[in-house]
C-alpha cells in the first residue's frame, strides 16, 4: 500500500515551482489540461498551478478519490461549478499573497491618473514640453468595493498616503477597522457620485456580477477614475467603453476584462484615458515562490489533519472575511 | 506722501492671481521683464510671479529702494547674483507649497517604474497582451538627497507606504526625525550602491551642482531608478544619458533638466527607460492660489514689521531647515 497521497498538479505554461519539496511526501502526477481526466483517477489532491485553466468540470467524474483542490489564485470564479459546490471536496485559495502587490498596483494606478503620467508619455513621444493640470491624492475620496484581504490591504495603503477611503460590501456597516464606513453594494448607484476613485477588489459572484452597471457609471463624477483589479465581469464593459469614449469618466485602470486576453481589436486598447494591463496586478517579484510555499504549508497541515488555511465558501465563492 | 508701499509685480505668461486683495494695501506696478528696470525705481518690494525670469541682475542699479524680493518658487538658484547676495535686500520663497505635490509625484514616479507602467503603455499601443516582471515598493530602499521641506515631506510619504528611507544632506547624522540616517553628500558615491531609488530634492548650489556625478551613477545598482525633482544641474546629465542608454541604470523620472525646456532633439525624450515631465512636479490643483495666499500673508507680516516666513539664506542659496 502506498502511504503517500496522490497529488495531481495541473501545470500550464509557467514552470511549476516547489515540487522538489513535495515529492518526498506525495506521489506527484504532473499533467496538462488534456491529461487531467486520467491524472485525477485515484488522486487525493488537485493542485491547480495553472489556475486559469478551464475544463475540470468535463472530467469531474474521474475525481473519484478527490478530497481537496488548492487554487494558487485569489478568485475561484472560473473553477466553481455545481457538482464541485455540492461535493465534499474542499477548495482553498491563495488569499493573502496578492494583497500587497495589488494594493501597490492600485495606488500606482491612482497616481498615474492624478499626475497625468499617461499624458506625459504621449507628450514625451512627441518631444513636446508642455505641462498639464494635476491633482493631489491627499484628501481625495476613494470607494473600495470588496472587503476581503485585498480590499483591506488596499484601503490601508491608500489611507496611509492620506486618501479618504470608504468600503463597499454585502452589508452596510460603520466603524469597520480598515474602512470606517462600508456601504452595501445594493446602494452603489446612490453613493458612487461621492468618490474621486472607485476601486474594484471584489470576487466575481452572482451577487457582484456587473455591480458597476450603466447606472453606476452614470452616477460617477465625470472626473472619477475606475480601477478594476477584481474581475472584468464586475463591470458592464460596454457601458464603460461608452462612458470613457464620451469622456463622462476621467479614466480607468483595467487589469481584468470580460474576455481575457483582451481581444486584439478591442477598443479599450485604443483609449487614451485607459491604462490596460494584462491581469497581473497581483504579480510581484516573489509571488511564484510565495504561492509554492503557501501550498506546501497547507499540504502539511492537511497531511496532519489540521485545519486548512483559506478555505473557500463554495456557495459564496470566496474565503469569508473574519469580520 | 503715499503711505502705500510700492510693489513691483513681475508677470509672465501665467495670469497673476490674488492682486485684487493687495491693491488696497500697495501701489502695484505690473510689468514684464522688459519693463522691469523702470518698474523697480523707487519700488519697495519685488514680487517675482514669473519666478523663472532672468534679467534682474541687468537692471539691479534701478532697485534703489528695494527691501524685499518674494519668489513664489522653491528654488532660487536662477535669482541669486553677487550684488543681491551682498545687499540688504531680503529674499523669501514659497517653501512648503510644493512639498506635498512633489512628494506625491515622487511616489507616483517610483510606482511607475516598480509596476512597469511605461511598458504597459508601450504594449497597450501595440495591443499586445503580455505581462512583465514587477517589483514591490514595500521594503525597497530609498535615498532622498535634500533634507529641506520637500525632501522631508517626500521621506514621510515614502515611509508611509513601507519604503526604507535614508536622507542625504550637508552633514552626516543619525536619528533624524524624518530620515533616521542622513548621509553627507560627500559620501554619495560610497553609499549610492545600497539603494533601489535615489531621489533628488536638493537646492542647486555650488555644493550640490553635479552631486550625481559619473562616479555616483557608476556606483548605483543597475536596477536603481533616479528621480530628479530638484534641478537638472544636480546631475551630470551626459553621464546619466550614457548610463540609461547602456542600461547600467534601471530608469529615471526626470522633471528637471540642464536646459529647460528640454531641447526638442535631446536624446532623453527618446529613451524608453525615462519618464520626462516638463518641470511640473510641484504643481497641484490649487498651487497658484496657494502661492498668492502665501505672498499675501508674508506681505501683511512685512507691513506690520513682523518676521517674514521663508527667508532665504542668500549665501547658502536656500531656506535653512529648522533641524
């Protein structure tokens, strides 16, 4: 009898890091998405290193011994499907790893617009010496939608530089330790007009899909900047494009899109009031090592029968916050 | 006898703000640089609204009654000449107004490189979906040259986001309230290699000119980013261009240049590892109003014989710091 658990590792384009530390404790089956079905037979654990892969649902009947899936990403919206939600299989994610890089990315995106660095680049290419109006972020008002660990870390960083930050979550409340005021997402259109920056750091669920509706966009200040590091589908993307084209919005920093990669002919690439980045706001110099270390730590907890960190509430679609 | 003092206002391209509040207290003579000579005859005060203007030295003999010059700028290097330095005429500047905008500009410039937003713009124009390595600013080491109010405000803001900041001033010291360690500028080449970012916020004086020499540039990390919001002549600009072209430096955020405007055919415009901005890091949404209010306040102090704020030490070339 093999005492080692079977861990199926779904690899992708990116080399898998940290396997050398696991191989003495587990039988590793490294596979691509095409081989996932057979690699799941009898497997105890699925380590979805290629966390954007789709297709698990198709081979789900093969997951005959599966107990735990670890997704080294923050959002698990691509993963969840009814049979998995209904099953006893535990899902964990990489909560925490992306917090600080994403918070810094958001602050950088805000300063990019406050200081007009996009315009700087454009004038630099034309060798044109001419200044433009800038704004200060000190005292500017920010609404951060999403009160999980990414939203909280972002709120703390933005507060540290003197911004006035509120939150938005499932339910309204006051006196939150990171946000002070938290609005209910149902009130988004009602409160949107009060902010200079709106940051999306929420998970994609049926409750948050298109939370930035056409109505919300219309309620925003015409100078306001939208920063989306959550998921593209949190926004009515067509309405956003129209608002940006008509300059009814100050600008947008978009790291996520309805369809990724963003199609080459998409008009968002062309807008001079948009900063497009390829779903990378959570990357940092050490993120792959940190993801590997986080799985290793959770794997040892699992082997010892201890509680797993970052267990996703499969019905909610995210790891519930501790407050 | 006219009880009102004569205030000569050197106007420039930018409309002068705040005169309506002064005119009941002073006889105002608004002039351009061509008329400055005759407008100085008998004038008590020179308000150099056009703070980049040169030519005061040429008409200095006309300043027969001058007691005070106010320059609504931080750097007075363009203004000072031997006859003025030797005279009893008091010079004041706009210390304080630019601190926060410049500190934010520096932070934005640092994040621009940490997150690769220059590359983002380049890939966006090519509609190319491909991520790039980023770094975190948390824990990154910064050296801020200049321990006046701009350098201090910058240090505080960079510390607030978790950066590890040291200062550089005339003399080495420990335990500074904003910097902790302050290195002596004489040791620049010795310490430069320890920093991820080097920020120049020093005044231009004979002691600081070309403080970033070829030797200092060679001592810097090849990944380091130079941010210059002080004066172009703080840097050996030719050596900087060579270091950037050879990728012996990570990049540069340059708001100031040896010659301004930066000549149209200058190679700095072309470098993809440089962010060029047209001497505007201190601008903000309210800066002109704030400059006007600051002069008004100092003017009333002067009329009442009270001490003036922000008196420049004409031999040092800046307002000495209070610590």
